[in-house]
C-alpha cells in the first residue's frame, strides 16, 4: 500500500490546472460565458468560475461543482480529466 507522504503537492496542482482548463475549453466550445455558467450554478458572481478555470490563488472546482458543470455543459464528467496524469502510479 502506498502512502500519500510520497505524493507531491505539484501533482495535485497539475490536476486542478488541467481540470480548470478543460472546463474552460468545453464551456467556450458550447459558447457559454463565465457569467452564464456562474448563474446556472446559482453563484452570485463569476469569481469562483473565473479563478478555478485558471487555478488562481489555488481556487478549484470540487466534485459537486464538476457534477453540476457536466450537467450544465451536457458533457461527461470524465472530459474534465482528459490530459491528467494516469490515475495509477
């Protein structure tokens, strides 16, 4: 069994960066603005969406956000993980 002690924080950061970039790419391909996505998520501003797409200040989407976003964007949740490192190390 592996221990998380050997897992680098930068690997986790890479996942968040890739997920945010994929959300942005899919959102833009559907011609949906950050404001429209934020409103569909019932957020009061675009702050979370804009920051999480860029992983600004380590702001990221959680799994609940990704479930909602995949529903709103009509895509499979797995699409957000395209390009991330292999899940088996």
